[in-house]
């Protein structure tokens, strides 16, 4: 069964009604298990589980060390274009925005790559707005070939593609795909994606699978917390990751928990994920998904990132800029996609991670043989 069909089965599921029946005893039983079911996941996401947050944090830390050691992998994002044909209501890059658009030439990308490579990080994530016209696959292939000279590991966060096109990019040197569903609630999805290719919920929800089918070694999914009911979105993100992890054992699945930044397109937020609930969900994810990577980006502030580091995180972005070609000198009108909260340099981030007793991994992948 496809994940699209699985999620349809939950159409009449009311998570609040379900939570109203969860007791502390249920939570304790779930915490004693080594392998958690979907029902256990719901127990740990329920408001009553907040009373066990200390215990969840300890178990989550233990499980993470068991599966990943005391390591944090670093990656660095590079925005290469902000042209976009979608109308996401929560993003300043949407197609009707009057902002200045730009797309880096190959020479400009090489300048950025040289600056970034000096940090020692060997995993780059390059991003575009979603415009097949401005950033066609022919351009993306050339970008990958160029970045390959500097980075053994290249991930993409671009418009969703077919398996064939992902295979072309894999052939060129891409090994990781990041694609967020943004919001799993179909009705909200329609409202916040009023036009553009992204409006197609089903095409998007099957994108991680097309990436895994194409053979990427890493597929990173997530919901943008703040668009829909936070507990439901956490639940669907976790079962989506479990589905992918079970179906594609040769693909490393990872989840992100981005929280919408209030500065983004002046979006009015109805739902908010507070810090304590974030920690509860993060640790619930780890206990339900022991093998799955968990990624915390610089959307979160430095203090919060420092605090959650030992609780289940395996991957951090560092020294990030979210303007197109954001490394090096900048024009004042170069607008970021969202504001960075943790503005520390790569060296400062590395220092913090090491002070917490974790080992920094700047390179975790190199393809030796085809
Ligand atoms: S979130 Fe992505 S697809 Fe949506 S408007 Fe922004 S850049 Fe475009």
C-alpha cells in the first residue's frame, strides 16, 4: 500500500479524541517497550506524556548513542536560485512576490563553493525555489558536476521530480534528497498552496519514494510546524518516516522538525510548536524511529540547539545563509528565504558540539565505486 493510501485511512481519525483516552499508565507501558507501535507513538505524542519528558529525554539519548554513537554530522546549505512558480502563503519567495529574483551562474556557484569548502564541511545541500523554467534539469546537472569538485556528498532541495530525472541527478553526483510535505492535512495543504505544481498533494507526498527508487542514499522529509495541528503533523511525519524506513532499507531516512518562522511572508500562525512540546516530539520520534536521522537546522536559536543536541539529534546545519549566494559579501537587497536564528560560524558550532562531548562529522560519505 502506498503512503498516500495509508494517510487516507486516517481521514476520519481525530487525534484529540484519541489523546483524551490516553493515560499516564499507557505512556509508561510504551516507554518500557523496545519496539514501539503506532499506538505507542500516539501515547508519547499525547499531552499526558509531557509529564514523562525527563524519562523520554534520557531514553532518547541512550537510543541515539546506541544507534549513532556520540556523533553529529554537519552540512551546509547553499541557495542558488529564488525563482519560484508556486504560491505558498507562508514563504516570501512565492511567485507573486515583487522581490528581486536571482539565479547563480556556474562561476558564481564556484565562488560560493570555494568559500564554503574552507569550512571543512564536505556535505552540501543546494536549494532552489521551485521553478523548472528558471532551474531546468540541464542547469542542475551542471551545478552538481561543479559542486562535485569540492564536496563528496551533495543533497538537493529543489522542485519534485520523476524517478528518471532524479536518476539523472544521481548519475551526475547527487546522493541526498530533502523534500518536505510541509503539511499533511489535505485541506490545509490546499489553502496554503493556492497555485503552482506544488498544489498537487499526491505528487508531493510520493516524492520521497521516487527519490528512494532513484537510489539516493539519503532521503530527508518533514512537516513545517505551524501550518497544521502540531500533534497530527508530528504523527504523520513519524509514520511517513517509518513507512519509508521499512520499505527502503538501503536508504537512510531522516526527518527534520522545522518550525515556521514568524518573519516568513508575515504568515499568521494558528498553530505553534512550543519548546517543551518540540522536545517531547523529538524524543518520541527517536524512540519510535531508532534508525532514522534527526536534523535540526539553524532556524532554531543557538541556545535551543545546544540544549536539544544530546536528546536524539544526529545532523546539524552550520554557518547557514538563506540568501541566494549568501556566502561572502552581500547586497542589501539580497533577501533570505527565512531568518536564521543560530548565526554562529561553523567553527563556533563545532566548538559547542565538541564541548558537549560529541564528535563532529564533516564528511560521512564518499562514493568509491559505481
Ligand atoms: S516554500 Fe518553496 S515552493 Fe513554496 S514559495 Fe517558497 S520557495 Fe517556492
